[in-house]
């Protein structure tokens, strides 16, 4: 049973995607909704939602020539839809519909930031459903939303590769600007990167500038605490700056983990708190 945020705030893009798939299922009256990525030889399901009957699971892989997504990919700017896969001329020879126990199908394309086809957004149902023009237009509109999410994710990956390194501010003080979305993979790389920098230089204060972050969730908070705790063990004083109201609220929920850490809203205030001041010449 999927659970979703009961307000307008999502804790992650993944949670937002889950909610959108649920809304598609509800609006179109279909059992199954899924997103599949086109790989060289197969279609990889990234996210799926099944209302009652389990048909498509997350992480499912189907050979490209055995998938219904191939027909979506080959429709140009159009969609591929049918009320009965077993009777549709293009798909009647395939056994997948009988194996999955589905009849109706509707699929549209998702594009990446370079306007190349990333994959498909598809719906399936065990009953015969004649999709209306309005329903098809609705799914195409949602596909544009997922295209934006893919774009954002790919941009984040570029930001990670081009992210600003740890910058010395003055003797014994360095700052690490964190920009974009810190996912689990990026968070895992944070600890060794920071500790290596501290190990090779004489650092008294390590400032984390959070003002450029897009999201701040429990996962990131836990990773950040691990980094902070490791710095303290090495005799380095951690400092958090660029803390927005939503981040402050997340900190309250976490509890006392950050109670002894210098926290401020701007880099200048953080430097003032640790005894440094900007002097205008």
C-alpha cells in the first residue's frame, strides 16, 4: 500500500513520482502505471504503481523486442494505445499480455534534457478500455512533467561533476558549498571527500554552505551528521550556514543531533560567530 504526502510538500522527487503515478491510475481508471527507461537492448522499469492486481514491478526488465514500449518508441510524436493487446494487429503475436493478464494499453514518450527519447510512461489494465482524446492528452501532459524531472536529475548529475570544491576562506577555515540535490550516492561520497581534505590540510573550522541545496531530507541529515561527527573526532569544528526555514524545521524534527554546532543563515554571520570579520578596504 503506497502512502503519500498529505500536503503540498514532497520530501524527495521519488515521493513526488509515486504520487503522480497514483494520480494517473485514479484519473484514468487503470490498474497499472509505470515509467520505463530505454536501454540499448531492453526496457528497464524505474517506477511502477499497481492499484490492486500486481502486474508490473519496480526494476522489471523486458527485452526491447518483447516489450510493448517498442511500439510507443516508434510512433513519432504520437502515442500507442489499444483496448485489446491480444487483438491489436501489431501486438497480437506477442504472449506478454496473456502472461501479465492485461488487455488495454496506453503509452507515451518521455524525453531527456537533450530532447532525446528517455523512455516511456505507460498504463495497463486487465479490462478493455477505450481511451478518450482527453485521457491521452492528460497522459502526454504528465509525460512532460516526468521529462522535466529527468531533466532536473540529469542537470543534478552535471552539477555534481562540476560542483564547487572545498574552498579555503582564511587560514584554518574552509567552506564546502553544497549545490543541487544530494541523493544517496552523492551523500555517500561526501564523507571521504571531506575527511581527505581535512587530513591533508590544517583545518580548524569546516563550513558547510547549504544555501544552494534544492532539497534537505532525513537521508541527507543523517549523512551530514556522520560527516560532522567524524570532523569533531578529528578536532575540527563544523559550521552550518545558509540554513533556510525548511531546513531549520527538519533540524527540529531530527532532535538534538546538531545542538552543539554553530549554525547561521549566512556565511558572514558564521564567520562572525567563530571570530572572523570581513573588513572593507
